[in-house]
C-alpha cells in the first residue's frame, strides 16, 4: 500500500531530472542534497533543480498580457480536445 503512494512523479524538465537524480544520490533525502559536499560533481550547482546561470525573465505589461492571452487560448483548445476524446 505504501509503495503505491510512492509512485514516481513524472519528470518534465532536465532541471527536475537533475534534482531527482541528486535526491536519489543522497538516499532520498532532500536535506542531504543541500548538505552535499561533492563540489567537484558536475551537477553540484544544479542540485536544487534551478539553473543558477539563468536570470529571471523580465516581461513588460504588454508581454504579460500577450502571454496570458496565448495561455488562455491554449487552455481552451486543450479543454476542447479533452471533451472530444471523452
Ligand atoms: S551534486 Fe552530485 S554528488 Fe551531490 S547529490 Fe547531486 S549527484 Fe550527488
């Protein structure tokens, strides 16, 4: 029963894959990942699932509005496809 609850989550990005790898490397402990002493490891700087070399994207209000509209349309399209398959 417990094993059913511990089903592996779907990994959807390379950063999440690195994070999952590091957690597994540390015996399943996220805390141990934060204490990892292996600074020479190629994944060390990415062990928290974030890319430290990537700056946060700054968007103007117009860009935010355009992105919001694209997202709304994509959701509508996705929902319409789900209704068709049900
Ligand atoms: S950085 Fe390397 S050694 Fe440290 S937890 Fe991740 S994979 Fe393991």
